[in-house]
């Protein structure tokens, strides 16, 4: 074994290199940050189709007779009893209620009609979560990490599903939001889910690594014909920020209790047990803990990660991500703030490199697509 | 300024052609054009076409005050892009005698004409020592293409 850590590469790595992708290291992976202009990539996703290689995300398959209850014992959101075809956003928490990861749990039916569970985890947390799940499962369930054997492609935007259906046997638009299914692209079995990280309609495909480039190239051609195209991680970040979706390592971390993250919909405590449940219930009542909110700044200056949030000269919070939002055309941020200042409409200030800028706490999300 | 990635081709379309033969460039991608104005040496300072291309999606620029002093290698202002906030480092020592105050509201100028209309500040030089550390255009282009 080499002591030098190898940079991981997506099955689409060669394509990105040949196609003008600016490659950067992201969570140990070499991934495209952008191909052209971030704003152009952002806008094509809002208006037509954005294609994203998200193969760095971890993809774990589960097996075992007790897998449903084994998973349910570890997720903040109820997994037991969730119907086949459904996908649940959930948190994984440690005994202190700190957030280990935010994940999607898929309960799907294979082409062979057999039900199965899988999970998509963050690239930066994959090794940690694989070890944690393996230990917690014991003999109750088994885990197979198929990240390297597969690729994951997000096809996002108002025109996404209508183009994907030209390749897939199943129409992604026939799925409800946060539903998925196995289907065929030619003679290749793939997973299609009506999920994403942009605030747009669309779907995500999980495909065998060896077929990834061929499928990607077909999608590039289809998207290009309707005003869409490929996007890098930078546009993915501005899109998810406008949609107020949290990003692990920024809005979420082990140092943040799940109760602080304004993700109440993903925490089901009634009649359930999972790591950190007690600590999460206690944190909900702890007025001294900060909560996640959104901010809009006056002007075009962006309040980015670690910018202090100030009221009356006192630091009352901290920004976790921020940018100038191309669609909302405002300087937007998310962060954590002392609870008494968390109400939308509260005037706050930001200390950006020693200069004070005015802003306000706002309702999330910053951007919501028209239904 | 610190450019995380300089992997973008320097070949750009639509850029106004300005002779930059007499321009000097910092490795941090700022340029200085030194002229003689009534006995004073004055440097007009901006950022290179390569920097504009690499930053992409500029949204805002923070300029210094007229009358403030700048030091070679130290930040004289910031440029905000969708992706990041970047310092602009002064290539020269001296006093700011003019700023292009129209520029922050029309940053697209930098895409079209980074070497004349896209000037950022004018500095009356207090010393010419820093000029020796700057690159001529050919050396700067070579650095970008090798980077």
C-alpha cells in the first residue's frame, strides 16, 4: 500500500478533463468546480437543465432480514414502515445529538421485484459512516459500499424529466417527489429518483460505472438541445444555497445538535429510539443554543463562512455559507444565531473583513420554484 | 490576488485589444502601467485578463479611498465573485490619487477591456523599488501558460 493518499476519480473524470472542466479536490475526489461561468451554469439549471456529476457521493447498499429495523434504530427519521418506492431525507446523529451526516435512505424494488434498502451519504463522511453503520448493525444487517462501482448523475431543471424519459423505460415525472425506482436505460439497470440538491424539479440517476460516460454523453446531447448543459460543483453550491438546503461541513457538523438545524421534518422522536434522541429532545428546550436561519445583506457584498453576525456590537451568530445568489439577485447567507434574534425581520449586521454591513434575518428558502 | 485555479486558457474572445507591451505584471495577476505625469511617476493599476477569466462572475469590488497609501504586495481592495472574495494586491508603493469609482457598478467592463477602461486605481509612486520585481508581459504570459 502506498502511504500517499490517492485522489479518487469519478467514472466521468476523463470526460470532464476533455470537456473543459476545472478540476478541484473535493473531499478527496477530483471533481469539476465549473466548466464556464458559474452564473451561466446556475441559470441553465433554473431555466432548462443542469447536468451534475455527483459520483463523489457515497452509495451504500444494505442486506439482511432485519435491515429495516436496523436502519430505523439509527436514523432520526422514521424508516420502518415506509412504503417501497419512497426515499427519506434523514440525519444520523451521535449519542450527544451531534450530526454525523445527512443522508437519503432509499426503499426500492429491484428489476427482479426484490425490495432493497440503500443510502446516499456525503463524500466527506463516507468512511466514517461506513464504519459507524457496520459497528452499529452488528449481525442485524450487512452493508456493501458500491460508490466506486457506480456513478451518480443529477439531471436538474424544469426540462430535466422530459429529456431523461427519452433514455429511461420509466418516466421520472411519474414518480412523486422523493420517490425512486429501478428502470432500464437500454439493457443497463439504473436507479432513477425524483430527488436533487438545486431547488428545481428533476431527477438523479445511479448507473453502473462502466456505462456512465455513455449515458452522460447522451444526457449532454439531450440537455444541449433544450438550452441546458453541464454544471460544476460551484453552481451546485449557489443553487442549493438559494434553495436553503444545508451542506455538511457548513450548516451541519458533529458540533451542531440536530435540534439546532431547523430540520424538524427529519426528526421523528415519538415512539422511536435512535442515538442522540434524548440529547436532541433536551436541546430543543435549551434556549442558549443557536438556531439555523437565513440572512439577506444589503448591497452585493457576500457574507461567507465564518463571518460574525453582530447585533448592537455583540457577536450573536456566525455565517456558515453565503454567496451572491444569481436567481434571487441578492447577497444571501445561512448561519446560526442566538435564538432571541432568530425571528425573520430581525435587523442584524455582518463584520466582513473589519467592515460592518447591514442585513436582516429572513424566512427560508430564499428561492422556491413555481409549483 | 490568489487564484485557486488558473487552468483556463488565456485565449479570450471579445477582449478589447490594448497594447500591454509597456505594462508590468505581478505574479498575483495585477498590472501596473507607469507613466510620467508632470514630473511624478504615476502607475495605473488593474487586474489582468487572465485574472478576470479565472475569477468569473464578478459581482462587486471594494476600492480604497483617494489619499490612502498602498504598499507593494499588500491588499489595496477586494473583488467579490459568486465563488469567492479575493484580495487585490498592489504592485507598487505610493499614494492613491484616483479610483475608478464607476467600475464597481459596471464590472462587465473588466471582461471587455481590463487594460484601459477597466483600470482600478492610479498611484503616485513613492518609490520605484517594487517595479523591478514585476514581470513584463511576455514573462507574465509565460507564467500563466505554464501555471
